C-alpha cells in the first residue's frame, strides 16, 4: 500500500474549505485538525494520509485553494502503513491508478537536482579527471566510475522539466550549468593530460595509438543515439517511480562525462579528429537526453490521464 503523509498550515479562513476537501475524498485517511496551534506561518495545523494514487487530485485542490501560498504544504512518503480501510479502498476503487506517480513529488525531486551548488562543478571536474585517467590507461572500470560521479543528469532533467513547463529561467540556468560545468571539466582535464604528456607518464600503448576506450567514446554512431534514447527513457521512468537503482544505470550508460574528458585528453595530445568526435558525442547525448526527457514526461502524464479516465478518477493528472 502506497501512501503519503501531508502536513498543512492553513489560515483560519481557508481551513473549513481545506478540511472539507479532505473529508469528502474517499482516499484521505487519519485526518487530524488542530485549530490555531501552528506558528510561522500562523494558522491551523492539519495532518492526513492520502493513498498515493489519488494524491494528485487532492494536492491540486489544496493548491487551488492557495493553501501553499498563504500557509504551507509538506509532503512525506509513508514507509509502512497498516490500515484495513485504506487497503480496501486502494484495491477496490483505485485499481491500476494505485501506482500513479505523485507528480508534485516527481517535480520536487527534479527541481532538487536542478540546484547548482559549487559541488556540482567540483563533481564534474573530478569525474572528468577520473575519465581522463581511464582513457589514458585504457581502463573501462574508471570510465564507469566517472559516469557514476558525474552529476550532469540532474541538470539535464531540470532543463527537460523547464521546457515541459515553459519555464525559461529553469532552462537558462540548466543550460548555463551544463555549458560552464563541461567547459570547466574539459579545461581541467586538458591541463591534467597536458601535464601527463609533459612528464611522459602516459602508458606506451597509448603513445602507440592503442586507445580502445578513447575510440569507443570518440566515434559517435547510430548506436550512440539508441543508447542515449533508452537511457533517457529509463532515467525519467526511474525518477517518476523513485527507483534510484534504475537511475544509476543511466549514469553508466551514456557517454557524457567520458566524452568531455576525451576532448581534454585528445586536445592535450594533439589528436584533433578524436576531439571533434568526442565533442559530437557529448552534444548528441545531451540533446537526446533533454528531448527524450521532455517527451517522456509528457507521455507518462498522458498515460496516467488515460488510466485515470478508464478508472473513473482524476488522480493521474
């Protein structure tokens, strides 16, 4: 049984309507109203549990009442719940809709990833250097490690959400973070690789042109697009279903950070054709991930709207 716990601070004049909305919904349980006990903001404290599959319509109703603007709405996942009434309602009335994503939570997770603290750029730089070491030493394990460390997918999904909502500020901030972050990673990777070349620390095989890892990265083709599309689909689905294990697969499936690292390495070793190939690889993957992210967000909303209509509810909107 999937539920969320909602805590409200409601201005006194809104409380009757908010409580009425919650009371009338058959998927709201454990409703508690504490008049006048909330402070900062001041108002009535209201708590309840909502079946996740029906939460979208309830939360939308509360926001239409402007409870979030004049008071506050806090949402928490319920890890475990035992309720015969709730279980019966979920099984008999919600059906497939019981597993609908709580869109407020989905977008909150994406927005959280779209905050670009200094650590975002630090992670990108570190991932780039790890990728450079993997390229120079022909170590696929280090390439995987660089993909896992890189935080760029959060910015990519944030841009996709911005496009989906027409939020130009979010789009601009995300694109700036991606551009600045990758340029910084490329610059540091170039300096690192240039120092390796100057000190003669590169392996002999790399000097002889035996670079299987680099060749895999800097040769974009049809399969690069296929992998990027599939990774974009898995990434958005894992975000909507809050499955971080699936999301981890995205980080190790798409050549973004390794491509940026290969640009720096190739430039340091004057391999200009490889640098161009890696640049194309990087741009293709970022663009495809953004486009697929937008399409998948819209597609999933459409699918859940269809399911909600078939079920006779509006919780998937």
